């Protein structure tokens, strides 16, 4: 049977852990838990409901992707502005909105800045490629895509860190 068991009051770790303790032995029959990504909730779920499948909601996952993308964009915009370039000026919502929700002016601005080499563009394309996950209807294939997406990101991050390490080594002559 599927049903909502609890909506806690407040955002304290105890709001969730007290409920799980009240359930007693019944807690072991919980198969699925859905929550946002607030660390105290994640901790309680891992400790007390570790056998349950933890479902993170799409809204909060996309919100975190957008937050990371906007940090990259803002940092890069400041760096470019110091060098006299304002190509990322007024692009925040061009990157954050879904393409179908862009105004004609925002679509044009986005087309202007989609150039190779910009960190913001790489971050935008990462977000866009992650969005493909939601199209999978099969759990098997969704899991496959997510693992591939994460592996590619980690491989690129590792590759970049190795190349910068090599540069440090190469410059010691």
C-alpha cells in the first residue's frame, strides 16, 4: 500500500527521527522515502531507514543544478568584466530557464553566448544533458544514464585536475 505517513513540523533532525522512533518495528516496513536534500533529513534517513529507497524530488535536484550553474556564470562574468568583456551580462535567466520558457530576446542572447570555451556554457550543457534523465520511463535505463552522466563528469574533473598537476610539475625547471 502507498500512502503518505508523515509531514514533519519544522526543519529539525528530530522532526523526522522522532517520527521514525514512534513507528517502532513498523519503520522496517518502509520501502520508499521522499525528501528534499536537507542534510539532517539525509542523515536520519540513512541511519534509521537505510534499507528504504530514498527518492529525491526533481524540483530540488534541478534547483541545485541551477544554483551551481549560476555560481559558475556569475564568477565567469566577473572575470570577463575585469578584462573588459560583458558577453555574459544579462544572461542569468537565459541559462536558468527551460528553453521553451525563454523570451525571444533571451533566446537571441543565449545563442550569442553559446560559444566553446566559456565555463558557463559547459555548465549549461551539463545541466541540459542531465535534464534528459527525466525522459526515461524505465528505471533500468534511467539508472544507466545517471551512472554514465556522473562517470563522464568525474572523468572530466579528474582529467582537468591531472592536467593542472602536470602543468605544476612541468613548470619546475
